[in-house]
């Protein structure tokens, strides 16, 4: 997650992944080189309110900076799309930050056939206590 700009400790990631791995709606695919994980793509499958069919959302796609430019991200994205097709998923989407350093990622997603869509918003849970 550090590679995406999200400061994360090993212990935090272990805890997060324990929950993710236990949830059948999540799928994680990894890219390895000589036994070392150099990239991953994580998806969540669900149903949407606004349309029929199963939907797959790419929650994370990351390749370690030392291995970028080798087609690993493309292979991971294609593998996730193949997994989705094999599991009767009707649509697939992803979100990406608007930070300037993500421009190359945005170009990559467009090259892979994805179109830009909605703007996302979020709120921390401690702010929800006022509801």
C-alpha cells in the first residue's frame, strides 16, 4: 500500500488481509518474480442498486515501483477480467485518485478500455456519529 501512497505497517496489512481473505466476496491475485510478490490486484464482487447482474470492483491494483513498465499491471488486470468473466460477472469498475502522480495510471486504464466515470467522496466513521 506504501507504493500507492498509503502509509501502512506490516501488522496493519496483515490484519486487513485477514478480514479480506475470510470474505468470499473478495479475490486477490498476485504477481510473483522468483517467489517475491511484486504486484497485486484485489477485487470485490457484489450487486448494484442501479443495474442488474453481478458487479466486480477493483479495489486495488499495484506493482512495486522497481517492476513497473514490464507489463505486470496489464497481466494482473487481464487476469482479474478473466476471473470476473469465469464467475459470471456482468460489469467491472475501479476508482483512482485524482492526484497528479496517478496520471500514468489513468492513461493505462483508458488504454485497457476503461472509461472515466463518477467522482467519489468519502467520510471517516467518527464523523458519522453525528447522524
